[in-house]
């Protein structure tokens, strides 16, 4: 079930509304790094996910194209969310392995759409693929990843690390 997006405001820098996130059990809203990047959650269900990012100056490298670490972070979160959407009982997931091929640069100012697909699941692992396309439909990067489900922890117990 899709819910209406709520704007989240970056109060630290008071720039602007940086991103919108919708609610989903497959998408963890408490990941500060993903929030700071400005990742927008679009959907997650049945082993598929879509996230988006509008490239801003702080996402770029010295050639004024998307930094590879930003692209890999997008692929990582899209694949993890796709895998987690198949196991609502999981407390989360961690990346075990990830391979990414960068096909062409993502230019400054473009909007990126990132899709994740879990093509196989076991009791403890999800095997996924992801793709990034720009607003013109160009394939920017492609990735394969393996994710281990982690158990939910009691709410009164702090997280490790």
C-alpha cells in the first residue's frame, strides 16, 4: 500500500526540502547517510523497489558528474530494499557482496531513477540486481548484490555499531 509522501526538511543547513520519503516496512527511515544523500523512496513490494535522486552539486565529483560512491549507495539501497520486501519479518539486511559496472556518466542536474530486483531468496539471503537510469532513460550503472537478512532485535536493546 502506497502512502502520500511527506516532505522532510534539512533543519541543520536550512537549505530547502531535500527529499520526500513514503512509508514502507521494506524501507528503513532511520538511515542517516541515505537521508543526507537525499534519496527519495518511490516503492517497494514483491521483490522490487524504486528509489530516486535529483543530482545536486554535493553529489558530484571533480568532473561535474555523479560521484561513483553516490551511484553505488543508490544501487545498494535499492537492492537491499527489494530483498527486504520479500521478508517482512527481517529486522533489516546487510550487504555481503556487491559488484557495479559504471556504463556512462550521470550529468549534473539530472534526476536518477534506481530500480532493484530480488531474483532469488533463501531463508537468510537475498540475491539482487539493480539499475540506474537518468531522466533521458540512459542506463548509467548496473549492479549485482547479495544481502543477508538480520533478525529484529528487542526494542529495548540498543543497536550494535
